[in-house]
């Protein structure tokens, strides 16, 4: 696709040489002598570059420049000015460069080439970012419930809200790292690395390496630039490292190349935990100020057993992926398997479901996933009776009572009063007999 250029100036004859140069170079060029008409044309055509004279007749060129910049389109703005001071003011408003009249065509060519190269680089980076994001979202993210849609939208807002720290909490296997990567890819940090660190198995001084770098020839640390540092199992972060992280987060201004050689550019910390950090703070096991600092912006992912209606859509999503990977043709799930999947407790959450489906798809010899291919090593207490008997397993009487009570609770969507009435027991008795859903 050829490059589109729009020239905006009330004096048409003043730019005949510029127009000829663009045409000879093979660019699509349009000239507007009115600011109002130019804005309509720019909105419709979305040119790559706009050369704009600031001394228009109907509208202020500065106002036109502001409106184009405000549109959010990736358009390089190159004002034609009468003085250097005017050009500097235009650059403060978002112009890429400026040309003082009378301008030199050789200078225009050099700047034009640089602007187009920069635009191509941005578009290439954006394309790669979207590819990574699409691949990531297709891997484990299926947003079908209202609650998960709200969580996803919240995550997008956090991603676009600067470099503030984020805390993601939820049980193991719920997808905390997945959301952290989405925040990274949706934010300005995506051009820099995404680094994960397990605070539980930390090697000495690893945190220092990720937060700080040492300038060559000196022993003085400076802050690493950009990117995202994902600290999972942050509840296990050593006390000394908690203080280091707090100091890092509290540091607001650093002078590049200063006497201490320190600076910072948009480094983002995303922490993840399986526990309630405030409980650890109350017990004196986690720094209170650090907890407050990282939890101002937070995301909670509910366990899969609280989202049973998402289990089958997730399973089908994984089946499609594993069909491609292993050359299988599974297109549906046996009703007993569906019942089984929705009744199981899923202590390992989405990760456990994904592993179970992968195992089943590998074993599958037909288009339908059946019970003989489903194998779980976890608790059977939330399985349905039919699935239990088909699987050749047996429970004690107490376990069977718990199984039936929870099956009734599931059928009435967790309404304990309704379940107690069906079972003809009090709510207190129901509470004793049931397993937490």
C-alpha cells in the first residue's frame, strides 16, 4: 500500500514544488486549502503524514494540529512554520518535526524517510504484540461468564493505567500468570521484557538483578528500564527483599546519568499470591506498607469450582487446541463426561482441567470424548453418582451422603434454604453434611 500524505495550507501555489516531489516519489498526496475540509478529509482517509501550515485562513493551524493529534490515529504531524519558536511550540503539542519556511526539499526527504521508517517499526511491533496477545488469549482464556468478562475488562483498564503495581490473587492454577502477561502486552511495557520470579524458590540476590543493574566499571546500581517483573508466590518473599521492593516502589524520581548513576523508566511490578496477604500482615509475616502499595490495584480470580458453567466451554476450547497439536478429531463430549467435569472439585483449577483434557484427547480414538478416557487423581467427593459408578469407584456412607447433599446444592444453584427444604433437614444440619462448594 502506497504512502498517503496530506498537505494543509491556504496558499496552494506555495507548495507546487513539494507536491511535485511527492508525486514523483510515488506517494498519494492531497492538498487542502481549508482547515475544516482538511479535518474531514484526514478523518476519512487517515493519511500517514500531514504537512500543515499554522497560518490557515479559516481555522488556526495549531487547532487543526491539536484535533488530529487528539484523534489518536498514527499520523506523523509536520508543521510548516515561520520561526523556530513556533516550531518548538508545535512539537510540544505532538508534532514529529517542523520546517521553517522557506523549507529545503532535501531536508523534507530526510525527515520523511525517518518518519516512514519509524511508522513502519511501530506497525511491525504492534503487529507482533497483537499476535502474541492473540496466541496468549487463545491458549487458556475463555471469557463466558459475566464475572470473568468483568475481570478481563478490569485487567485491560489496569494495563492501560500506567506503570502502577498490580496484585493478582487466586488459587493455584487459576491463571494468574496469564493475566499478568495480558497486562504486560496491553501496556506500554510490552516492548520490554516480561520476567517471572518465583519468590518461594529464590536464589540469593536474584531480586536485585531484576530490579537493579550495575554500571560497567562501577559498583553503583541503577534501575533497570521498562518491562514487567512478575513476582509470584510473593507471600514467600524474604523480609529483606520485601524492604528492597518497597524502596523500589517508593522511588519516584531518578536522574539519568547523575552522580549516583540511577534512573528508572516505567518498570512495572505485578505480584501474585494464593493467600490473603492482609492476614499475613496481621500475623507480622508480611510488610504492611508493601502490602498496601501493591494491593491498591488488584485482581481476584475465583476458583473454577465457583464457575462450574465455564468448565465445559473451557474443555471444548482445550479440545480444539489439542486436536491440532495431536492430530485428533474430537468434536463433542459425552453427556456423562460433561456431568463428571462439572461435578468434580478441580483443586488444580484451570491448569488441572487443561492437563486432564490433554490426557483424554491423547487417548481418544473417536469424535466423542467418553468416560474411559477421563482420569483424575483428585478427590471424588464432588463427582456425580452416575459418573462415580461408571468409573468403578465406591465411597463410604458418609462420603455418599456428602455427595448427594452437594449434588442437590448444585441443582438448586447453591440455595441452602431450598436444598434444606428438599432434604427435609435444618440449614445447620445441611451445613455439617455438605462440602464447601
